[in-house]
C-alpha cells in the first residue's frame, strides 16, 4: 500500500521536461489539499513549534527525535516548551505524532531538519547532528521527496554537505529528490512574533527545489521571502544574529565606559533613542545567552579563515561580550566591599538562570558562568528561577531552585538580578534586600542598588 501511494505521489518521466512539470503539479496539489505528509527531524525549541504549526494547518505530521522522553511527551500531548502549551495539541486534532525511528522518513513527502549546531571547544561549528540526520534520512529517502534544512549553520552547509550526503548512490537533486534551506527565526517566549507572522526565508538548490520549499511554507507562514540560493539564506540568518551580537557588544562597552565616568549607560541609551532616525537601541547585560546570538557569529569567523580573512568586528564583539560575566562578579565584589563584606562566605541570592525572561532555556546563559565564578570565590549561593527547577554547574555541582520569598531576600547579603522574569517584577520582594546588583536596569535606583 505504501509503495502504491509513493508511486501515485510522484508519477513522472525523468527524461522529459513534461514529466518534471507533472511531478511539481502533483506535489503542489498534495500540499494544497493537505494530503502531503510532513516530517520534522528534531523536536526542540525550533522543531516542535514548526511541527505543531503544520499539524494545526491540517497536515499529518511526524516528528523524529532520538530523545525518547520528547517523543513520549509529544505522543502523550504533554508540553515541554513554553511556545507549545498543551492546548495546542487539541487544535492539532491528533495529526501530530512522534517516533525515534528514521524508517518513518520513507513515508513522508517533505521533511525539515531542525537539529542543533553547537560550537566546538575551538569555536568552530559542530555539524555532527546535521550530518547524522542527513545520513539517516539518506538511508530511507524515497523518490521525489523534499528535504529542507532549517538548522542555523555555516554558509555552504546545504549545498556542500547535505547535498553530497543525499546524492550518494547516484541520486540527483532536482530529479530524484529536492533540497532547500529555510532558516529558523524562533524567539522563545515571544508573545508577538511566532512561526506564522515571522517572514520566512526560503531557498532551493534548483528552481524546482525552491518552488517546492516555497509551496510548503506558504501554507503556514504569512510572508515567504525567496532568495537566490541556500548560501544567501544561510548567511542572512547568521547576519541577523551577528547584528545583535555586535550591537549588544557596543552597549556592553558603553556600560563599561559609563561605569568609569560615573553615569548611567541606560540613561545614555534612552537619551540617544529619542533620535527618530538612524539609531536602534540595544542594552547592556550580564552576557549573551541562547543558542544563536553567542554562537552563530563564530560560524562566519570560522568559514572566513578558509578564505584568509579575519572577521575582526565579530571577534572584537565576542571579546567584549565575554567580559560581561566577569564584570558582573567584580561589581558584586565591589558592592559587598562597600558594606565591609567579601564574596567569600557571603550569602548571595541569584535571580534567574534562564538566558532570557519567562523561558526554561539555560543554553549559553551567562547566569551559569557568573554563578560558577561566585561559587569558586567561596560564596554561599542560592538561586531563584521559577522556570528552572535545578541547574548543573559541572564537577557534580547541582543547585536547586529556592522559592521567591521575602525571607530568602532578607537573608541574602546580596541579591543579583540576572534574568528579569515576570514573577520577580510582579512580586518585588527585592524591596527587602540589603544590597542589590541589578544587571538589567529593572530595579529602581537606590543607595543599595548597584548597576553594571
């Protein structure tokens, strides 16, 4: 039955242009009628919202993930991400299922790779998850299938790495399968922009590949923007995040400068932001977090070394941003010294382990670095984060979340605001703190409040 369905799905003559036209029409018809089966490889922060969006649009969707707990959660309609609450499963009406078995690839019409691409210890892109996913897909690839890469990666990955893997065994792109790139633009916890109203960049290895990628995403995204080739889309994604990293570095350097001048960086930025043109405010903080902004600019630097070029602005921005956790620890030391205390044996309440407000995500969070440094200096650390119940800090050190209470605040020698979760702002127990280091400019100025 599956073989009959595949044959019916992509009946064409590979030797005639007319045959290719029929194949495209057949694919687009299956997309338009929601008969096409969609697959998502990787059910993390980018993959699960995407899978849910396709299911809500009426497609039968199969998620593939090697994490058995995630797979079970999806099949049980349980939420594990803030962007996919459990009520969305009801809206999907049973069209979303998950498996750990790549054999499911053989039954799909279109699938998207949404696996992570972390940095290695040498700050080079680690594409082992992309390679593993592409190789597993290649083992089960059926004639006419569309494969789309969404993972953030270095320029050239789609056409040089994934294409090479999928063409093994004599398969030809644009004839036996189709390949494109459509980068994710996920902002976890964003209540305004989601998969549907965030414009989607799409690209294809061939014109026919692009047409198919576009047809797929036009079913769930309001504005689909096509670019000439995958490398353009890959670089655009990197540039988006690099823009943020560089401008945040400028804001962080402004904070370091203003600290020496004895003025507020936030007041300077607010004043500059009154200019109605040619300025976009960015703000300082304890460091960069998440899986994109602190990571992906290095993909450009790494790739450019192959061309004998040094991405100097990217490297300088990294150096400045990487200083901020150390600067925060120094501010904590200065604040404690001002009241005759040392970090050693001081009870410090750290507010926030997630890298941004109101999400569970601790990837690359500067809070982890700051907490590790304070512990190494002998501090008695408590942390409060309503979104992160426990956190591992290496070498077997595990801390557990304490309640956000007036008592915890009163007992601390110093409170350090790192992540301004809504819970902290709605219940401002920090009013009872003896000493505060505020890295986010959310606590009113006072003699006991130190900013960065």
